[in-house]
């Protein structure tokens, strides 16, 4: 059985050289790919990227300043 040719990936253009339309198209494609993943894989990636805690809650970093609000 003859081997089939591997699908060649097109070379990527660095982001600083993309037009706004090209950047938007790539971002939309990335979101579409992410949306097509199973929910468990999406959650695992969000935990890996430090967006979610391992228990599934959003990351909240401690504040090193007093938040803006009413002054007494």
C-alpha cells in the first residue's frame, strides 16, 4: 500500500505582520477550535492556563492595595 503525502501546514505569519482582518480571522478560528473541544478538555486547558483553579472556580489573586470605594 503506498504511503499518502502528509498534509503540509502552511507557514504562519508572525502576529506583528498580520492585518487586522487576518488577526481577527485567526482569533475566530482559534475560538471555534476551542468551542469544538469537549467540555472536560476545555476545563483542563483553562486550568493549565491558570484561568481556573483545579476545583473549577475562577482564579482570584490577593489585592496588594485598598480597592476604590466609599471613604468613611
